[in-house]
């Protein structure tokens, strides 16, 4: 008989070890899944985890790693604040879209003016857009005690419709011969979020993501705000007793995650994507939720988790191309990662005992 | 019935039960005679609960045996224990508020008779044993004392040979306790044995014929409690000599806290409204606020801590209106609080003691500068609290939930006391705390008052209030009585102040008898 026994103090060893264990378990279960699809599991796992870094086309895929990881890390760091405090922003995808629209609109308003000020203004607009979109669930929660989970999630679909409206309407490229989509910002130097070092995949979004990790780490560990966030998440009554204002915390956490998601959208639209198109949204906002938990809501963990998740994205695409694995299998594979992570999470708070069951209540 | 004439009902021989890391019961042996009221005495964690759970079939012993009326007795589950004549009234009731008394009783029976028949039997038993109870009333409308009667009557309907009662008086007013004791004595006279678990020594001396004292899972003494003083019993329980809190003669100073017309509607539907609470607290004064749980204690603490905001002028600290100030603004002015619930309210369970020290001390201990927490200073403060209040912990890095109740309570009280408050409000300061820790906490409260601070002690434990408080006020259904000096105050008088709305006076008893006919629904 297997029993779970609560540890008096959470185990530090298992807190660090569970993500590693989760990745290994995902590889095993994923391997079985791929084998059932008639693929060689070892080759599939190698294609996903190894080839993007050291394989034949690594020189192409390595910079892609940073390009994919930057928005994931940026959004996940923002989400981790709220998740720690028990404030669940599920709508980062919507804030990402609105941030991109605001930023692109700012750029297109200046087009074709060539001025240094354009890009910083776009950054501000992107952050403001994400912030504004996140403040809708925040204000509704504070005023009417609505569920921020539902409101923020539903606003993703609203944002998706706004995105289409923009791509087909207000932001459509006048010289685009009627095709949906805005002007390509990559061709507007003042607004282009270009690679800082050619061929590295490093752009301003990557730099911001790294900065966000450092700032978030310091705030969480040393600042009173980080302390209040942690108390609010672990013991809401104790937080109120300690003088934490729940409304203020809700606004700060949703606002921060919204602004960072908006920034991620801005850096994406002005860089790798280049334009507002109806299919601009690529699910970064949802995947970042997995990244935040995979990184144990710890900024440094999120940095590693973002890189790992980007790897499975790129590796997954590679596997689709070279091994003809279906896209759904790759998505299932990524889902397993979160599943195993949450399941193994229990080990840090419980220890497993094997023995006779206890007759006690 | 004399001691020697008694037939032995239950014999316990060498019962042992170990849990990982702790031996809850180690070779426990004693015997209970028919019609005997036997006390099981011990501190929290001494193994009382484990022992009675074994008798009641909830836990199986690792070793040892029990003999009930000459036959081996090893109940695999509670129903077997009940069939053998063992009944138990738990400290926490298992009643459905939306159902009537009779329906609740029927739920616990294996073969429930018809409602009308059952109601008649309930009325009969309640009359026989002086426990007024209307079988048709909703449990949700009953007081804690009346709910306990439902549990007792549920047990009595099984005609038990042994009745186990776990801390039965913790929710009762003194008058309710008197009624309960009459019932228990009547039962004992009819030959029912009672195993009475408590740590209230005076009660045990008043009620019990014999006492078995447990300490760390072992029987350390068996005695006749009537021949011992309460102090001797306490020392057997703790295994050490106890220091009685000593108090200096206090001359109350100027008024520091003035509450006038404080009225609060509760935020949640199960809360108690505070109605027109008025009091004045002077420097150096300890005021005890007594009352049965659920009469507004939590709401009063929240209104004082700043978790609930009120009219600015309803609460004045040194003349300054603070009713609309938040918790930290009040802390800055010198008003500190320690809530009842240690884990989750006074402290965050999964956070370290350093972090929990920081929880309320950022303002008065200057633990934040420029928005950043000064963790080294926070650690020093936590270590200071641990050392001064003798908190038993491997170190300040330990999570709060890993501490025992008494140690965490010492930490929580110490955290506030060491911030030199001008007014300290504590709710149930020694609830669930062992005797030694309780004595230390009471002494700290008295020392603080001696240094000129004003203290409000909200407590259900009247002995505690009599020990530490200069004045006493009763909180009843959200109303606070006018405070009176504790000197010369009798327990009876206190009971009357507390009893008000509970319909538990002796006079009501006769009334209830007359109305306890099954058709006489309320």
C-alpha cells in the first residue's frame, strides 16, 4: 500500500529535482506515444531535444531558440507575479495581441518618418496596450469581485477579433493590393526590432526578457512587494492581517503581467513577425503559463523553462518536417510536460511511504 | 457506590501505538469501573486522543489488549465499539445544521425508528437526564451547548456502558457546565462509566472519581483527583514545577484606547455583527473579554487590527480616530494584535519564521528601507523572539507549520510583544497550548502591562481571564457588557454576564422540562 505523508517543511531537493524528473518522464511517455504512431521513439526524442542545438541545421535553429524563448520568458515572468499571489491571469495571449496592435499602430502613425524616438514610443505603446487590456479583469475583480480567470480568458477572443478587424481594416497596408495585414515593419528601419548581432537571434525583446528575469528575481527575493505577493498567495488572511491591500495587489499583478505580455507582442510584431496579420497570435500567451509553472514561478527557473519550451517548439517543428510526426502529437507532448510537472510537484510537499495502511481517521 | 464495590468495566493493558517519529501511546494500562467517572488528563500531544480512538475503534493498537466486561475487546471499527456499549461525544460536533435534532439523531443510527417515535424517545431521554432539547428544532438554530446535548442524547439512546467525552466543556458557559455535570453524575449513579478527557483541572476535581495522567504517551500517575490540588495535578501533567504568573500592583494610567458605538456588519453571512461596542482601556490595564466562541470575537479582533474598517471615530487611540486606518497605520501608532488562528491568519504556514517575523514587524522594527526588506535585520528579530520566548525550533529558517501549536503561539505573541506595543489585543492566547507555554504567554502579557502597555485578552478560558485581567467584560451575540473589575468577581456572576442569550439558566431548565413534550414544537 502506498501512502503519502506530508512533509513538515517543503523539501528543497525535490523542489529543484521535480522539473528534471518531469522532463525525463515526458521523454519516456512521449517516446511511447511516438512509438505507438509507428515512429522510432529514440530518433523522435533526439530530433526534438538534440538536433535543434547540435544537429545538421543547428546554425539555423539555434538563433530561433532565442527568438522563440524571449516572448515566452517575458510573458511568463509577468504571469509568475500574479500566480504567486493567487491572481490568475489566463489571458496573456490577449494582452500580447493588444500590445502588438498598439505598438504597430504607433509605428504606422509615424510612417514613414525616420526618427530615433519612434521605437521607444512603440515600446511604451505596446506596454500600455497590454496593461490596459489586463486592467479590464483587474478593475472588474476589484469592483465587482468577478473571476479574473474567466474575464481575462474571454478577452483573449475579443482581442483575436480586434486583431482581425485591424488586419482587414484600420491597419491594413494601403499598398498591400487588398491583402489583409499591415505594412511590414521590417521594411521601416525606425520601427524595426532588428537583430542586435546578425545571426544571433538576439533582439531587444531578448534583452528585455533577460532584464525582466533579473528585476523579477530581485523584487521577489528582496523587495517588500515580492514578500507581499508571496504572503498573499500562501495565506490570504495573513496577508490582510499584515496590511496587504488585496485590491492594490490585484492591480499590480495583473498590470505587470499585462504590460510584459504587451511588450512581448510589440517586440514580436516589430521583429520576427514584422506585421499585423489575422494569424499573428501564435499561442505564446498560453504556452507561457506552462513555462511559468515549469520554472516553478521562479524567475531563474522561468529562464531555463522558456529555453526548454522553445526547444520543444523548434524540435517539434523539425520532427514534423523530418519524421512526418503529426502536429497534434507534438502538442500532446508539450501538454505532457505540464502534466508531469504538476504531478511530480507533490513530491516537494509529500513523501511517499510504502507500508501497511493506517486505520486512523 | 464505593470504590471497592465497583465491578471493573474496562481494563486496558499495555496499549501501544506508534506513528512515524512519535510513540503516541507507550504501554498504557488502567481500569475503569462501572459507574466511575474517570478522567484522562494530559497536555496536548500527550496521547489522550489516540488512546480514546483505540477504545472507540477508530485506531487499532500496535500492541496490548483491552477487556470489556470480562470479554476481550478489540473493535475493528466504531460500529463494533458502539455495539459493545461504548459511545463517544467528540469535541467537534458532526451535525447537519439544516436538519432537525431528531433527523440528525436518526442519521447516526443503524436502524432508525420512525421520526415521531424517535422524537418521543429523544424527549424522554432529555427529560430523564435534565438536558432540555426540542427534537423538532433545527440544529442551525441551537447554541453550542444545545448542540452538544444532541450529541450526548444520540449516545444515550444507545444505552451505553461507557461514555467517552472529549473536552466537553470547552464550548460551554459555567451554567451549561453545571447542567452537564448534573447529567453526568446521574448517568454515573445509574452505572454508566464515563471517560472524561480534559485539561481543566478544577472541573476534573469537581466531577471525577479517578484520574489517569498521561505524559508523552505514558501513564505517569493514577490518582484520586479530589485528594490533589489543581497545582499538583498540573505538575504531574507537565512533569515540572509550574510558575504561577505573578502580577505587580498596577495603577491604571491614562485612557489609551477608546471604543465608542462600534457597530460592524459582518462581511460574510456566517459572521456575527458587532453592536454598539463601547469600552475604555487605560495604560497598564489588562481587560479580559470572555464569551463562547462565535459571539463576535473574530469580528472584534478584525475591527481592532484594521482588517475591518469602521467609522473613523468609533475607535480612538490616544484620542486619535483610527477606525478607518489600515493594519500598518495602526501598528505605526502602537496598536498591535495577535489573532486566534495561528496558521493562516497570524502566520503563513509554509513561510519561514524569519518571513513570519517580518509579516507584522516591518513598521515598528524598521525592517524595510527604500522598499527593500532588510533580511539580516529580520533574521535577527526572529532569533530574538525565538530566544526571548523560548520557542523550540531547529532554527529561524523552519516553516511555521513545522512548529507545535504552543511553540508557534509563543512565537506569534512574542513577535507582537517584542515590538513594544502601547495596546496589544490577543484573541484566545493559549488556545490549544500546553500548560507550560500557556503560563509563559500569560506572564508575558502581565509583564507587558506592568511596563505600561494596555492589553485586551479575548478568551473563552475564564480561569485565564481571572488570572491575568484587571477588568472583565462579556461578549455575547456581538454585544459587549459594561466592564467590571475582576477583583471579587465570582464565576457565577461571570456566567450570568456570559449566559444572557443562551437560555441556559437553571430557571430555564424547569421551563424546558414543561415544554419538552414531543408535540410542543418551538
